[in-house]
C-alpha cells in the first residue's frame, strides 16, 4: 500500500482539479454600503445539462491514516463543497488517465476554504476530519447518470 502525504490546499496546486474558494487578498468590491466585501466569481460552475442545485451533506468524520480504494467523478457537472464549519477536511483527487484515475494527490483545507471540483475530476468521497461534517454542496441536478466509479489500488493518506 502506498502512503500519500496530504499537502496544504493552495489555489496553484489544486488548479488542475478545480477551484479553491477562500478570502485570500482584498475583496474584489465592497457592497451593502461598504459593509460587506465581495470575493467575486470564485468557482467555475459547469454543467452539461440540468441546473445548479444546493444540497446539504452530513458526512461522518474520518481519522488518519485514511485508506482509500475507490474514486469517482461526475462527467456532467462540477461539484462544490462548502463546509458549514471552520474545520479542515481532506480532499483526494486524481487526473484522468484514459478514462481511469491517474496518480492521486491529497490536500487538507485550511479553516475558511471550500473547493469546487471541475466537471469530470476524479475524487475521493467527502472526508471531513472533524464533526459535524456538514457541507453545502452545489452540483448538477438533472436527468440521467452523472456518476462514474473506479476501484484503485488501496492507498493511505496521512498529514
């Protein structure tokens, strides 16, 4: 079994897989009479058909080392995970290699970060590291299957 060391989530390192939603830097503009900073258009939502929907997911927290042997992807839409607490979570992603996952990478978010996975990005299951594990998820709502799964050789993730 191989071991992956989860790296700190940064926009540059995560760019091949999706977008990091955070409040780094100054807001793009001030709204609401100057009392609210707007960090504008931080995620590229992309849907083949259907529409964007917001769902709430409650996932059980996991412990490290975390063992993973299955990755999935959604070919018809991007998928954003916005934690509803300031707790970090684990993100496992992999490039596409001819319709199968390539070599995986692991990231751990910092408080206040969320992610948007690009359409078709291979990824692990939602993996909170602390309770309550509650997330708002923005993804495609529509007809037809939008899930592909792939068994991968088991690997473990540590910090």
